């Protein structure tokens, strides 16, 4: 009997999967690979079932003889390990980023004369409904909220992109690229005070109130499933912060990052060019403790952002604050810098990690943007936030388009750098 292999990445079994197994069983003895969590979150979407539950689920399907774990999303290792005569897959991977996985699979099979069989992908209402239901489950507050903590455990580094609207949320949610033969995507979203303010044409000075910030978050949540980190500025008055913690937690936000400044906050990228006041260790620690006391789940995270390097108060001050804020209950530390070189960030992280191997560290490499995710991870950094790039990307093209239309008294000349709306709306889900 021939050995047939297929890999599943799903949390629910629908007609499409049953069809693949039915076709596979006609060809021989069927082994299903359950893709590991770490591969699944890059390839497809976050799991709502554990790996053990997925394995158990796949075992219940009629026609499945064995279920194994496929650790990597590429097929070469698993094919080398079990040497199937046939790999069977839906034909939907012939185009788009998944094409690279198909090529990898074909090359591995070619080594010994294995065969790839592709079956027509099942597109129907039940299948798309099942898919939508999974997405809706992931968007529920209880699933979304805890996902950041889960990702920190699962990934070498959690990759977070700025979102300031439903549309930028959708771009962060849905952009998948092929990179060195593997698929990649962002893990979560940063609701930046700078971008949220700028999108409203307002300065980043805590002028946009929490009610408006919550509306932005809600717009993003309506159309996405990935976890959200809110830039909470200074957190405001402690007496207000505790209420906001409750609200954010109830909505399903995963974390709020508050910075140790007080009075009129200005954006950190101005550094010492503007006058800014750093909060005392005592006051800021009390704010963190009060926030931690207010929260009701173990999922929500309050992350303390240290501005000592931005305000040129020195490394010792930054480290002293990091340990104090952690001891006050902070679930993570964000260290910020506006140097082009990441040296001071690395020094901070190495020294912090020499005494604390667990507390998550967050960085925002806007100015030290040559640094790679791998380098950041090697210094013990857990979360990287790309804090403003989507807004900065859109702005120049919007301005250029406005200028071109004014100059030419028509829109024709601008058309070459505009995306047809038909293409934009492919991002938008229909119920
Ligand atoms: C933001 O995105 O609003 C931030 C990060 O706070 S920074 O602009 O670098 O201060
Ligand atoms: Mg900010």
C-alpha cells in the first residue's frame, strides 16, 4: 500500500478537508501532519485549539491512519523523515506566497521519485462560513486579549505593526509574504498615540482623549483578530488610569504601554529639543501598581516605558527604573532610544537580562532602523514595534497626488501610482 501524506493547518474540519482525505484514502494509507503552533502562526492564523487538540481532531477523521506533527511549514524535513510515495494538497497553493511551499515540496519529492497530487480546492458557502466563524472566535475579547502573552512564549520575537484605522488594521492583519521559502506575517498591532493623533490632524500631546482612542481601537477590532497594544501615553492621572485599564481589558486589548513622563507629554522623537518632565520612580510605580490591582484577568499586560535614554538621564537611571517598575508589578519593560545606533538599547537589554531572564522587553526601532529582528532577539528583546511606518508611507503619496491633480487640472497623471479600488476592497470581508 502506498504512503500518502497531507498537512493540515486547521482548527475545524469542513468539507474541503474531508474531500482531501477521501481522495488520499483512495491512493493509500493516509498520514496527516498537524502543523506546529510556531509554524502555524506565521503560515496561517493563530490556533484556537492546542496542538494536542488538533492532533486528536485529525485522528477522528475517517480514512486517517496516522497523525504526526509537522514542525516546520516547509515540507523537506517531514518528507525526508517519512518518505511518502504521494503528498496530497489542495490546488490553492499554486499561486501567491504559498507557491514557495509547493516548490519546496516538489523538490523534496523529486529526490526519490515521490509524487504530488493536487485536488480542486472546495469553495462553497459552508467552507467560507466555517472560515469566518474561526475568525470571529479569534476576534472575541477572551481570545484576543491573552494572545500577546501566548505569542511571547511561542516566538523568538513578536512583530507588531502600527495601525490607526480599520484599513491599516486590515493591512497588518492580512499581509503575508514569502521570505526565504517560508511565509511570514505580523503578530499584532500598535495603536500609536503619534499616528492616532496625526490621523486626526492633532499634535501628539495627549490631546486626543481616551474616548477617541477607544473608537480607533474599536474600528480596528471590528475587522481584525490580532492582539492590540495600546500606546497609553503617560497613563494620565492614576485615578483615571485604573478605569481605563478595566475598559481596555474588557474590550480585549492585550496590553497598554505607559511612559514615565508627567505634565505635558510630547513625542519622544523630539527628545531634549522640547521640555519634558520625567515622572518620579515612586509616582510612576504607584500608577503601575494601581493599574495592576484594577485588572481582573491574568491576561492583560501593563508595560512600563522608560524615557531615561530619550531624555539623556543615563543608563543607570534607566536600569534603576526598569527594576523598580518591574517590582511595582509591570508585566514588561519598553526601553526607548532615538539614537541611530542600537548600542545603548543593547547595553540596557544585556544588563537587564543579566539579572532578569523573563520580564518581556519591548523596543521601537524607529531611529535605529537598520537593526534586524534576529539581532534584537539575540539581546533578549521579546517584542518589536514598527510604530509609525504605515502612516509615513501613505502621507507622501497622498500629498503628491493632491499636488498632481491641482497642477494638471485632472486626475489622469496621478493614476499611475494609485491602486484601483477593486484591489483595495479585496481586503474587506463580506458577511
Ligand atoms: C508612538 O508611536 O506614539 C510612540 C512611539 O509613542 S514614539 O513615536 O517613538 O515615541
Ligand atoms: Mg506615543
